[in-house]
C-alpha cells in the first residue's frame, strides 16, 4: 500500500518543476510496489481520526481544531449581534446585507492570503474560501433588495429573482476561488453552487412559462400547467447540472496527482447524486407536496430506473465506483415508491414492509457486487486515446 504522504510530496515536486512527468511516474510506480509497513498502535488512532479531515485539506492537530471551533463561536456571536440590531426594524435588509457581506469579505481575504502559504496553513485556505462563497449566496439577495427597493418577501419585478442572483453570485465566486486554489473545499463550493443555482432557477423558469402556481384548499390535481411544466423544467435543469459536473470531472481527470483523484471522485459522486435526487424530486414529489403527482407512479419508476441504468453504465465504462451508490439509490427509491403507490394500498402494510425489506437487501447486495466487480478491474490507468486518467474503482468521496 503506497504511503499517501509520499505521493503528495511527489505531486508537489512535479507541480513546482523539481521533477518532470516521467520521473514522477516512475517514483509513484516504485512507491506503489513497495511493501507497506504495519502501522503501530500509536499510529492507528491518528490515522483513523484524521483521514476524513485530511481529505478535506484539513490535517488538524488539537490547537488548530480549537482555533476553528473558536472561530465558529465568534461567527455565532456576530450573527447574534446582527439579529439584535435587526429586531424592530421595518426592513432589516440593510442590516443583514452588512452582517453577511462582512464575513464573506473576511473569509475571502483570509483564504486568498493563506492560499499562498504551504503546509497545513495553506491547505486550510480552501475551507475559508468555501465559507466565503456560502455567505455570498445569502448576502447578495439582501443587497439586491436594497438596490431594488423591495422587501425580502416581494415577488414583483426583479425582486422575485433575488435568490437567483445570489446563486449566480455564489457560482461566480466559487469558480474564481477554484481557479485560485485547487482543493476539495473549493471544488465542493463549485458543486454546491451548481446545485443551488439549479434549484433556484427551476421555479423561476416554470413561472415564466405558465405564470405562478395556484393553490386550493383541496390541492391542485394532476395536469395543472405549472406542475407539469415544473416537472419537465426540473428534469432539464437536473440534466444540465449533471452535465456541468461531468465537465468539471473531466478537468480533474486530466490531472494525475492524488488530490485531483479525490476531487474527481467527489465530483462524480455529486453528479450521480444530483441526477438521482433531481429526477426523484421531479417525477415523484410534485412541488413540495402542494400539487398532485405530475405523472403516474409507474412512469416515475421508469424514469428512475433509466437514471440507475445510465449511472451503472458510467460506473463500468469509466471504472468509477463513485457512480455505483447513486445508481443503487435510484433503484431503491423506484422500488420503494412502487411499493407505496401500488402494493400497500391493495395488500396492506405487512406485505409492503416485507417487500420494502427485500428491496433494501437486494439493492444493497447488487450495489456491493457492482463495487467488487469494479475493484477486480485493477487500479487507475491512463487512457492514451482520450488523455483521461480513469479513477480507481474503489475511489470514493471519503478520500
């Protein structure tokens, strides 16, 4: 088992120009074939405790952990004071715009400064840049409200698009941060911004096509123009978001350093989950439960099984285990909904629970079989035809 720390050093030396690509590849091959030394009893707790944080670029010791914890308490105190200042105001948009914009600027400045450093301090920069982007998402709608002279609940004119403006601003900031610093937190920022922009844009587009939704005490029946339009717009938005994440994955696939492999696995996993969850929301749940189902349950199951088939195909053609679990989730949602829509009303809860348990066991077993088959295909190999580096089949976001 190669030592991840040595692989990271080789990647850093290659990026700095100390090693050329052939030499770096030979060193990685030597390290991969070297026998691993068993971890000592004192090393095991450290490795297990810090593995997840290390994959996020945060290899923390006790002092750093307390520093992060203290920072969050300070942020909580800041929000408390902002909330106190906003109490009793006719419009608190200005107060909250200031209260959210200040942390966004502070975190961005901190991340940009630390991003020039090396070691643990430099690796923490991505975390602060991620926090800055999230604050941008919430600050921009309040700033837009001030500029447009509308309240937070206004749905007239451009004010109705203020959260869409916030999503676009977060995506632009996240892309800039990712370009400045290649790290897992900045990658997560781009992925989160894509998903958020899709979620906020779907309702706006559907309203532009059919007008706002109508609600009655009895609920809106199937066939309502807004509900049907919302479903198709959600499916289209989900596909666009998934393709965008796929393009981002191809960028990471062209790189060979271990950090890029982790970002690639997370990006593929996020793309698969976006496709699965977006399709499920579109065809099964309607609009927040306020509408009837936009299509017959059996047709929704067909859509989800198609999603699962696409993800399974991607997993085996790309040798990417990150797609296996979203595929399994799509199958599980499809069978669970089929069970609840057709079996439980006709045959009772007993048979429904029996079938649900069997579905859980079956999907779990098939997912594990798929993962093991990918594992048997071997480690990461470069594709000479496409120039893409295919991730190892067992590479998952846990890094």
